């Protein structure tokens, strides 16, 4: 148990014993010779007094010294024990959202029994859905990104300084050839492309950093992927990330700082590879086209020599900032060849539309989603290396429309594994003003739901449906039952009054 929690436990005990004795802070101050403000700091868990002062507190509160300093909580506070010992409380980044663990625990101490029950409920839910602390970390990070519209000026400035100190023009496209010497000469990291792919257990890894400063890269990585890995490694070092992941993907997550630093290093890499002012001008020109041009969009991506994922994610950073389109969502789906269910593996939802996701979600996403259309098209046309699509999507239950751009591509290590990336922009006055080709009749319009299980469209109206609307029907049935119950109770009440 860390020092913060030790102070908090002592503070909770002092506060509870003082209240039981019907002492005010001033009363206790007179009995102990300490100031009321200092006692208040003790009760809040901000101060831990020396032994002689603890002895004075114990005497004034009529308890033993050992009872006061013991980490064991009394019965009325005992329900907080699982909360205090929870990795979520000890590791969650409360400060990121303007609060501290102490603030939360002080709130819990006011109603320990109820908070203990709530903690048990949350713990059971976590076990039932196999939720680990790292899932909470990633959720916290996404919330932080949404609050900031996924744009972080401090990292952008760090990337600008990095490029400037190397004499690279602001608009210059840099990649593997430029970044490799920097990593080796300035940070003493060498690249090894030979051993990772042949490792008996870790051949699925994209990169691993060894203790002797070798960055092992899978030899199947394209140069754009290698450039991103190098840029991220430089980012770790420039941002002075002490807690970090040493493999990609990470096999385990110990702290939120690891998740947060991985995000910041990855953001830094994308900012180096896709200079924002140049990309802003290129996007502005592209959006001025009078019609949708998939080939022009492909050429735009290719000009930056990055992966589709890096390009799309960079757009999710810059579009809300530069084009005043705050309602944006980024989605990444994956599916194996011949499989019917696609998995949503990454998402950043800054829109007001609920996108079902999470651990244990077994539902079938709506087949009218552009994300799934482009994967199906790519699988049906094996001669293509990539499929780019566009669509105006109107969500039935939310009555909101989004303009979506998607790209599908084959897996880096497994060509029978497909991925798609989608950026969705809510259609509003700002978007209509920005994107001239929005009214292009060649851009398909589709009405869609969230998942087949939740969708009100019947098979007659939706040929793409792959399973029954079980959740929608259950929701409808429950609403009918509640309405019938309300009417029945009103009828019984009326009959009873007339007798």
C-alpha cells in the first residue's frame, strides 16, 4: 500500500473518531495542541503527523496508538478496503480529469457501506466481462482525447522543433531514410530486421526494443510502417517517457502512464510524418473538388508515404481542429477471409452517435456500414491491394447523417486478414461549406442501423440483414408490456374508485 493510501486511512480514522466523540476540529485542536487547519489536512489524507502527535491524537480520541496507525479499517469503514486496494483506484489517472484519488476516497468515506457495495458490483461486472485495468486505462485515454478534440498543441510543437533542428523544411515529407540516421546517431538505437520474424513465440510482433538498444522490426513491415516505428521510438525519447511499452503491440499494461506515453509517442510520429500545415492545405484543395474522386484521395495518401492507418488517424487529429467539424468518428474493423462477423478493434468517437462496442459484444454490425462494404469488396476482388469508398450514412434511430470515407486493405503479416479504416464527419452547415463534392450524386446514400440485433428494419426492407433483430424486438416487447401495465393499473384504479 503506498504512502497516499496510508495517509488517507489515518485521516478517515481520525475524522470518524472525532465525529463519534462529537468533537469539532476546534475541540480536537484544543485537546491536542495542533491547529484546526493542520488537523483538517490530516483528515483529508494530505498530512501524516509524527509519532508524538499521533500519540496525542490517540489520547484525545480515547483509542490506542496501534489502533490509530493500523492499516486495518474498522467495521464501518471496512467496506472501503477493496476500493482502497483496487488497482483501479491506485493506478487510474484521476489527475488527468482534474481530481485526485484522495478526493474520490474522501467522498467514499462519507458513505463507506454504500460505496463498498458499489465497488463490489463494479468488481463483479469487471470479472463477468473479463475487464482488466488496462481497459479502463484505454477508456480514460479516449475520453481525454475527446475532451481535447484529439488535438494536442504541445506534441505538435515538439514535432515542429524536432523537424526544425534538423533543417527540414516545414512542408518536407520525411520517412525511413531520414529518421533512421537520427535514431542511430542521436539516440544510439540500431535496427535489426532479422530475428523477430523467426522467433518461435513472438513472430506476430511488429517491433521489440531490447535492453541493449536494438529496435527489432519484423522484416515484413513496409517502409512506411518501419518509419512510423522509428518515429515513435524517437518520440518516446524526446518526450522523456519513463514508463512505456517495449513491444508493439504491448503484451501487458502496468500503468496508465504506459498507455498515455504510447499514445503521445505515436502522436509525435504521425506529426513528424504528416506535417500539419501541408496536410491542411492539401485537404483544403481536395475538399474543393466538385465531385468525389477516389483516385485523387488515393494519390493524396500515397504522397505522404505513410500507412492508411497513420493517414486516417492524422486526419482525425487535424480535421476537427482546422475545419470546425467536431463531430467526427474514427473506426478500425478487422475480419478474416470467409468470416461473417467483423470486429471493431479501434475507435475514437467524437460524434453524438452511439457505436456499440466493448468486451463480449457478439452482435453483428450493420452490413450497410461503409466499413464493412469496403472489406467485402476487397475480398471479392483479390487483384486489388486496396479499396476506397465513400458514403452518406443516415442513422435511423438518431436521425443524424454522416459523410464517411473508408479504406480497406490486407493484413501486413496475413493476406487473408482484412482491415478497414473509416472517418465519419457529421453533415452540418460547416461540412457543407467545407466539402464541395458532398452533393455529388455518385456518393451513395444509405439508411443504416447499429447492429442487426438492434435494427428496426425488417428483412423486406433490408436485404443485408444477417440475423434477427432480437434486441430491438425485446425492447419493443418491453415497451408494449409497460404500456399495457400502465393502462391496466389506470383501469383498476378507476374501477376501484367507482365501487
